[in-house]
């Protein structure tokens, strides 16, 4: 069982070395431009992070703004 597990792990460790994008036709609708997708995700994440910091930095309750109804 140990040899089977080691063989499976070595096989899975070697899979990233294969160029899977070369096997897929680039005109196929299932082909993704991973670099553009990653860049868009990083930009979107950065904007969300900045928006979160700006929202947290603005005080939601300022002194004197509470009514005494």
C-alpha cells in the first residue's frame, strides 16, 4: 500500500510540469487566458482591500451626531 501511495504522490507532483494548455485548442470556448484572469483578480482584490480600509477609516458615529429623542 505504501508503494501505491508513493507512486500516486509522485505522479500528482509531476502533473504541473505538463503543459496542459498546449493540448487544448486556443480557439476553443473552454480555453481560459489565466494570466488575464489572475491580473483581474489581483486588481479586484486590491480595490476591495482599499475600499475596506477607507470604509473602516471613516467614523460612522461622530461626536455630537447622536440625537436625544
